[in-house]
């Protein structure tokens, strides 16, 4: 195939952005090095090989899309931009992709490298692969972190692809954790309500684009089209023999089976994206595996969560911020300058910058954002700032909150909103997962905006003249 994970690794290697690591153990060493790497400068993609106890070329890759350069390579984005200009360029790209989704339905093919090895019956053994235990306190080894879980709606036939974590309980039994409200959750639920097992595929190694679209809240069931639109070429899929579900022909490893309605297994604890082992150990669905398909010398796409900034934080900030901005425009909210998350607050702390046009404009934007699907999952704070504040610059945002909001009048609390079993602030066991959220209006007061004290600033002419005159101040 034109562009698979292996081709991608060659490109990353050519950029000098790939580090091979030999001999790291699956038991926490791969996970610890992965996490140490997130805070290194530069922070290459890591390709682990010669993992003790495994064939030397059974590999694990991590950090695939941790950096601006590798995200740009994967999504064909302009290089070298940052902050709001980058967000605007990404929004433009998203609009282009979303306008051509219908042109990229996936095509079905008959063969692909993933069929090089087909395991069934007694040969099914998930520990055949170097599945990492990622964090010290994890309840086991997780094969699915940067994965793509494929399910089908039993009524409409729509196929969805989502990233949901997959633990290996024993060599034949993986467990899966899907949050309520996810598309995959709805598919499992529909089957189970009819008393049927839910057919499922889990691809655990593939081009990073497959993973990065699976983990994004794209329109329901449009993931394969989305991947096609980004690549400018339809996805090539194989029809899986037992479940009938379609999967990428150049995947590295695919697990096929059924999620039964009546069986669960203790799942977790697992180090999660907010930086805690919050969901503890609970019963969660399992997969009864019928087949495993894999390429020779397969590569696991690892993307463990961790205390942010982590494997996914740069990518999520970029894509979710851009998508939320686009959704606000579609909702008819004018004069949005930008939407920003920080790599540590993620969707829990979102800032929107607007040019206030009418009384209530700021609150309207904030309330909508707090309930959008991609933000509603565990958001806690939505901050609205004026157009002179860069929402992607957390220093700017804190300055605006500190100087333009008055806690008594500018903070609203919304109660009993959507949370999750992974919320560190909910004491377990719990029967339902709610949180609350705060809207912080850190805009200048609309009714006396013109009188608000002037910000200290220097005219841009003066600044540029001085840059020319004193070249050590040239700046960027
Ligand atoms: C690395 C990573 C791991 C994730 N793990 C899970 C998970 O275990 N369970 C879950 O429900 N969502 C998880 N998510 C979030 C979903 O993948 C995301 O909400 C996606 O949009 C789900 O697809 P869907 O919108 O088709 O349901 C994860 C996201 C990332 C980036
Ligand atoms: Mn979906």
C-alpha cells in the first residue's frame, strides 16, 4: 500500500526524528522511557526492538505524533507555524477534509500484508506480542493504547472506528473500556439490548493517521472517509471473515471477536490521560477472540496516557481547539478569534477569545463550548477572553483572568454535567458520574468596555523602528 506505518517510519527516520531503542523490557521499561521522552528536547518517535523474550523485530512505537513536525507530516499540514496562525491553518484544512468526505468512501480489497499470519483456535495468544505494562501501578498489560476499535450499528450498518483502551487479561481474553456516550459504546449497547454479542475488531498497529482519526470526535461513523480525505486517497480495507467488519489492509495486528452481553472481567487500574490512576479496578466488558491477523515482524502502535504533557496532548490541543472553533462558527457565534487548550489542562480548561459584539455574547459562546461533544467529556472550566488575548498562550489567559474577572460576578457554575469513571474527583464506587463546570467571563465588562483601563502597550511602528535601530532586539 502506498503509505503504511513502515513507510511513515522511513520518512520520520529521514527527518532524523526516530530513535531506535534495543533491549527495553515490556515490564514498565518501555512505558517509563516513553514517558521520559515526552519531556525531552528534541522528542523523537521511539521504536523499541529486541524486546527481551520476543523475536527481535516484534516492535513497539511510541511518541508517534507527539511533536508539531510529526503531526504536520502525518496530516500534511503546513510546517513552521505555531499559536493562532497554526490553529487557523488547521481549521482551514479541517473544512477542506470535511467538505470532501463523500468523495472518499473506503474501497474493499482482497489481500493485504496483515493476512501474512492468521491465528485461530489454540494458536490465539495475545502474549505472542510484546505488550507493554505501561505504568508501575497498572493492573496489567495493555495492548490497545494507540488502537482503532471497529464496530457496526446493528440497525443502520454504520461502521465506527474509535480509540478505546484494551487490556490483556489472559492470552485469549482482552478487556475493553469504552466510556458511556462514545459511538462504540452505543454499538455495543444496541447489540446487548437485543441479547447479542457485539462483533468487534481491534487494530493495535497501523499508520498513525488511523489512530489519530479514531481518537478524534469526527462525525459519527465517518472515520474511514476522514482518513481517506486527509490522505487524498481512499482507505483500502479487508472484510474480516468472522465478524464481517472492515479493517485496514495494511494494519500490523488486528484482533477479531465478539463482546458478549453477559461476561465481564476486572479491568484497570490504568494510568490515565489526566495524570492519575482514577478509575481503579472495575468490571468491564471482554472480547471473545476468534482470530488474530498480523504482519511478519509486527509493530504495536503505543500511545499510553500519562501525566500531561503526554503522548497525545499536543495533537489533542491542536485538533480539538480547531474543531471547537469551527463548531462555534457553525452554531452562528460571530467574531471568534480562537479557541485554545493548554497541554496540561486539555479539554478540562478551555479558553475562547472573542471580539464582544453584544451583551451576553461571551456567555453564549462559553455555554455552547462547555456542552459540545468533544468538550463535554470532563470539561471543568471554560474561560472567555477578549480579542487581544491569545487563547493558546496560557500566560495571556491567566493575566486576563487575574485582571478582567471578578469572582463574585463573573463565575457561573453548571451542575450535574457529564463526567466519567476516569474522573479523579469522583470517589469510587459511584453509581453515576457527574461533575460541575465553571464559566469564567474574563472579558472586559461589556457595558463600560470603552472606559476599561487601557492596557500598557507600545505602538507597532515604534517597536519595528527600534528593532531596526537596535539589531539585538530584532526578534522574530
Ligand atoms: C490515547 C487515547 C486513548 C483513549 N482511550 C479511551 C478509552 O479507553 N475509552 C474511551 O471511551 N475513550 C478513549 N479515548 C477517547 C476516544 O478515543 C475519543 O473520544 C474518540 O472520539 C472515540 O471515538 P467515537 O467518537 O467514534 O466514539 C482515548 C483517546 C486517546 C487519544
Ligand atoms: Mn465515531
